């Protein structure tokens, strides 16, 4: 079976579950919250300066950090459920070269993560643009800025999904994989920053925010490389693991 067939098979597996619908619903909910915030939200002084400029609106709709987290949870669940339902056995019987099968799975899950990132950003932009007429401000983001947040969210979503899928492959338990993802992206980074303050710029959420064009301590290119590294390292560890242990 060629790599293309393997990837198509993995995409079909994802499409036949309820996961895309569930995560899509979460995205719609987050976009709705942003829209409501535009209408009823205010700053401490009662003003709406958080939507008063293109940069402020870009910060509001930047979805990369959310995309990374949501896609990581998606990837962790998708990969770990293969072991929970024993479908990993069939996958590796069809393709005895386990790294090749795993790479196909990571590619498919990464593509799904990119779609989640794009959809999340698009829904958020639409929600904000649709509710701005109820305020004293119009939509001030340029087309370039919109394309940037879309592209970065897609990249962050793909990277997050690969990270989560790698953790799911390593843990091989759905609850454990989700917990490991939350620890890696939510719990551990603040702890590390408390111990090593210089690490603040390298935590995933900070990298995703900086890559979206929000002022930060790292440039866009450096932030994208950092996001990719967060996905690549666990992916390499997962490839190493599937070669050296039983499938289940």
C-alpha cells in the first residue's frame, strides 16, 4: 500500500467518527463567544478600545493558540483511540513498516488539525465582523492581516495535532493521552517559566501568539520554527517507540 493510500485511509477513519463534529461545535461556540464579547464587552473604564484599531482586532481574532490546543486534543484522542479500539493492530498488519504507517497517520491528523485551525479562525473573523456594526467601530483589519492569522492558525493547528497524536501513540490510552496533552501545553509551561523565566518566549501559546502578529519576544519565523519543534520532537519519539515495542 502506497503512502498516499495510507493517508487517505487515515483521513477516512477520521471522517467516519463524531470527532470532527464535536470539535467543530467547540469552534462555533468559541466564535460565538468572541462575537458576544464584541457587542457587550468593555474595558475597565467602560470603553471598547479592545476593538478600536486593526491591531486590537487582530489580537482578538488570532486563533493560533486556541487552534494549537484544540488540535492537540483532537490528535491525542484520534491516535489513542486506535489502541482503545484495537484498530492499530489492523493498521500495522496492513503496513508492517510501522514508521511508515505512523507517519501516514500523523500526516492525516496534521491535515485535520490545519482544517480545524482554518475553520476556527474563519468563524472567529466572521463573528467579529458581523457584530462590529453593533458598535461604533468597523472592521479595520487588512486582507493581509486576515490571511496571516488564517495561515498561522492552520500551521499551529497542524503542529498541535501532530504533537497530540504523538503523545497518543506514546501513551496509548485516550484519557492518559488527553491528560498528557493538557500537562504539556497548559500545566507544565507556567511551571517551567516560574523556574526559568527566559523560557517564557518558547512556550507553545506564546509562540502561537507571536506568530499571529501580536507583539512578542520572538519574530514570526522564529515562532513558527518553535511551534514546529514542539510537534517534531514528540513525533520522532513516537516513531522510535513504535519500532521498539508491541503494537498493543
